[in-house]
C-alpha cells in the first residue's frame, strides 16, 4: 500500500467493491480497491482446484435472474446459465428410512407454499416485528421440515432468530440459475482493468484529515483519498477488525450489530467411480425433520454433470460443526448421505476427504450472509444510508440492500448506489483530484 492519493478508496474486492469501483471509474474518479485476501470476489469464490472442476464455495445462484444486474453481464460475456425446474424439487425426499410417495411430496410442497403465504400475510398485517417462527404454521407433518429449509438452509439462521419483516422483504422470487463457469468467476472477471491491491488489509479508517481527506492504514502502509466505500461484511465490522477514527456514529454501530451473519456450510464429496447413486444431474435430496434437535442437510448432486455431490448445512448445525473442524463436517455429510443409500454404498461411491467451506472461521468474512435481528428490519436502510464525514464515508454490501440482501446481485446494486452517493458528495466538495473528469456518476455501463 503506497501513500499515493486517490479520489476514492474502496475497501473489499467482492461484488459490492468491484461494482462501486467500476462506477466510480466510469465517472472519471481515480479509485483504488484494497483487498485483504489474495483473491477477488469476496463471498463469491469459485474454487477450481479442490474438485477438479469449478466449485462455488460461496454464492452460487443468480437470484431473481430477470432483475439481477449480473444476468445481462453474464450473458453478454458468454457465461453459461442453468436454470433448475424448482428449488424445492426433491428427487428423493426421505421420511425416516423410506422415500416419500408422490402424494407425500405434493403434501410437502403444499406445506411450503402455505408456510410462505402465512409469513407474507402476517407481515402485511402490520404491528410490531416478531420472530419469523411465530408467524408460520406449526405442528403439521411437514411444518418443521419446511421451517428448517427456509430458515437454517436458505437464510442461514433458525426462524426463531430471524425478523419476520426482513425475511418477507428479502424473500427470493423468480428464476435462480447457476453459472457453469462459476458465479465467483463471473464476479472476479468484472474487476479486469481496475486498480486492485490484493493482500492489503485495512486496519484503520480515519476521517476528517487535512482538507477532509480519508486516511486508510494497514500493515502495508497508508492510502489517502477524498472518499471511501467500505464493503466488508457486518461480521467483520461488528468484530472491530477495522477501527474507525473518530468512531462511527452510534446509529451506524447499532445497525451493524442488528445485522449479524448467518451461517451455511457446504461439504463437497467427489465420486470415486461411475456410481451416480441413480440420480440425474443436479439431483436433489432432502429428508423430513424427525425431532427438535434434528438438523438435516440438503443435497445437490452432480451439478453440470460433474462428479461431486454438495451438502448444504445451515444455522446452528453449521456453527457447531465449524467449532469441531472440517473432519466433523465431512463425517456429518457422509452420515446424512448414508441415510439415503446406506454406508457401504456411500463409502464405495466417494473418495476420502471433502471440500468444506469455512466462512464463519475466516476472519475476513465471519459468516455467510446477513439477517436482521427480530425488531430491527430497518437496520439495512440505516447502514445503506449512513453518510459519515459529510458523506465521504459510505457502506455497501449485501447487508445494505433492503430487497436482495444475502445475494450477489444485492451486493452489486449496493456498490453502485454507494458509489453514486459518494460521487455526489465529492462533487459538492472542494473540487476533484487532479486529472479527474467529473464527479457526476452515470448509470453503470456493465
């Protein structure tokens, strides 16, 4: 990190940081992106080594594809999108030790629709925010299973800990394709041509320097800029990994605390031979929750015809396994798969070892994606609109998006919005950095 001056410094080279930097560059502002890790993409990370094929360790879907800003980019750049017929589809849905009948699968799907409809109705009634779990059906044959799916697996947090209002406001709709080349690959490619400093953590952000400058310090030195966009996760902000001097306003700190990171672990097993468990490509497995402490994994097998099966483990079960280490997650996943096919077949079908994601343990992320605590659905807007140091310090990321929180598309849009607001603040300040063209931010061309 040099002491060179910039118009804007962006902290974090995930989707929000890349989008912000592109928009600022298009506005003629001199921008640098400071990324603590050695790679691009943040929580959109395509691993091409562990399984011998692209494996999205983090984000994997272009949610609400028809409204997702990354969809036209992907299509224009030649990426291959695959749309599944339904995210709730299960090739095998297990009840105890037997597969569900078609009629039982239909009953499961009906219960899921009733669960979502009940949450939407309760949120529409107004009144105080309540736990999501208090607004949905309970006691039915499939209700606990549906709640586990929409809560721990989809949201990364149990429904009793999730804000009803925030859940309904950010519920996923529309088409949700996956990217053959990897969603992380798509995001990282957008950084081509940007000034990105990898392996450059920021420990301190000082505002109010000479001429209103923002100074960023880290182990590799110091950068001075006229403005700053911080895009790290709320988990990192809450942990105090970046110190702000002066301290952030209490309302901003409170918003960060009210938007903790949920947790989802992926465990990917690679096939040992030709046995594909009699499942199609993108084969899906799920099972009924059997008791209060039961936390099933959800499975996608053979994505894009590849030789791996991926378990999704969410919420409390994910955190417990994270504390025990990757070996525990591997064993848990194999035990879950053995419920469907028996331990002997699973042992024959898959190689030893697994690729296990560790988002909660990574100090650069501290979780998967955000949710709002009960009673604090408005925290996203507070963080989104925070204009510290006369608007020269802004925040962006999936946690700042009131509609598409928890998604790459939401993070991307958040970065664009923060860049627009910061450019306007700089335009109303004391002139541009030498060589800058304009502080008026156009719509992104990408």
